[in-house]
C-alpha cells in the first residue's frame, strides 16, 4: 500500500493482488506490467516474480490501519476480478472495504461481467455501500459492453475510466454512471489520442450532468503534454453532484 499516489484522481493505492494477464487492446502497453517486469528475478523484491498473478493476503487488513480518510485505488497493479483470483479472496477484500468505511475505495476492472455477478451475489438485497466506488475500464467503442455490465451491478457509485483512450467512443449510455475519467496513454509506445475523442466524451458528460475528470494527454511521460482541455482543468468528482448520488442509492 502506498500512502501517496501520482495518480491525479486518488490519494493512495492498495494492492492485495498484483499481476495480471492482458485481455484487450487497452492492456497492450500496460504500465503496471512494464514496471513489474523490471524487477523479475530480483531476490526479495515485491515483484521478484514480475507481473505474474500473486495473492498477497498479508495486505488484506492494511486500510484498517489508516485512520485518516483517503481515496484508495484498489489493485492499481492488478485486476481483482481476474478469473484466477478466488471468490473467497475477493470477498475478503470487500470485507475490509466495508469495515474501513471512513475511506473511499475506487475499484476498476476490465472483467466487468465477473464483477457484476459477484456484486449481485454479495449485495442481493441492497447496493454496495456508497464509499465503495465500482468502475470499469473502457478504451474504445468495441468495449462498451463493460458499461452495460456495470449498469446491471448493484452499486451506489459507478464510474468509467476511459484510459488509455485509443479510439473514438461514440455515443455513451451514461444512465446510472456517476463519474467519467479520460486519459491518454503514456510510455515508450504510447498511442496518440485525438482531442476530438476527448471532447466528444466531455460534451456527453456535460449534457448528462456527469462529473468529468481529464487525467492527461499522455505521451512518453505521463505529464509531458499536460492536463488542460480547451484551456482549463477538468477535475470533477462524484461528490460534486450530491443530488445525483442520492437519487441513485
């Protein structure tokens, strides 16, 4: 767990699982895999096994020790709903998040149907607590089904991470969506992002009253091209629209 983060929309990270496997084009230049693999074979290093999927039960209780409220990005170095993560382990992660109710947990997945099915079982009679934000990653128009799965899940706060945005998204169904993050790809093989793709998403969020957060243009280094869109920063969060959240619960 890191008590700080360079990710603009969170305060800290918590990784009870690390490692993953690629599932769609948005994974092609995965920053987490690139970082982890640098340390493969380094004795004693947390990433001695590189980006191999690894459960880390010793980290399950970490957020409970953090008494100052934080926004915590869950599994920044993995996907909690990878098919090889046991359901029993996922349940323990949710146990901790439910207990640590003074934090806001931000959980993202590309395995959207698996998350939906887990949430339907765990929260059969009510939505997940509002301090647990559930989101899906969507990189292009071909991955819009992930949004449908999220909309079908019993979540009080649902969000989209459209990063890396590698193609036009087109028309978005934002019903029941409470936050949208957009960002370009970074790293040595970063794919370019058209400003028109970003504006199209921004304008749909404005029309639907959904908070919009523009993370970065991307490039070789994440910050090299800045974060401004049409002359301003877009740093909205779900709590910026309290009436929307109240209506969704």
